């Protein structure tokens, strides 16, 4: 029994230097997974600002190279389409009566440590005024592995119709 433990310890010691030479890059790539957005919603509006609650997780390793965009659009032609139809369309802000997003607030912090996070984000008025009722939410998460040339790697989203409450 003791001899078996010694052999196992020696085998572990021999493989350890190889693991150390591989460094953190190899370790990070071995554990990387695509980001996920489990849900986004629970929207509250207060004049020219609103908040959106979302549950996400991402890996990517470098929080500073991440990007998040959250958008709420309401009224006008938005009401005439399902969330799935809107997701396939370009220029949806042109058919909305109200549009709020994170481009105004800059509230785009992500924590890409591989754990689930529930976080509230602020969006602000691009134009119009969000009111109680249905709106289309775009929650777009890009982790630090996402680039212009490898899309959709590192990208996750939720595009539901949501209920806006005061």
C-alpha cells in the first residue's frame, strides 16, 4: 500500500512541471465556455431612466475586454412584431416610439469569472418615454474572446418582450 502511494506521488511530481510550463493561457483555454444569459427582464422605469435585471455567466478571463449592450424599445411598430421577428430585423429603433439603452448610461460592467451573476443595469433615454406596458429588450453580452472576425464566439443574448413597470 505504501509503495503504491510512493509511485503515485512520484507520477504526480513528474507531470507537475509540464503543467507549470503550460502556464495560465493553457489553463484558461481548457476551462473556457461560451457565455450564457439565463434571463433578462424585471424592468422598472422612472422617467428618463430604467433598470433591467439579468442573470448571466461568462468566462473570457479579461473583464476589461468585455462589452455589454442593453436596450429597451417600446411603442410604434415594436408592438406589431414578436420578439423573434424583431430579432431578425435591422433598424428597430426607427419603428419605436421610445428607446432607452446603456450607450447613454455606460452601465456595462460584467464579471466573467465563470460564475452566475444576477445584476441590475441602468439604461437611459435615447428618445421618447418608456411607459408601463410591453417593450422589447435586447441584452447583448460579449466576453473578452469576441472579436469582429470570430463572431458569434464569445457572444450571448436575450431578446424577450418584457413588461415595463414603474
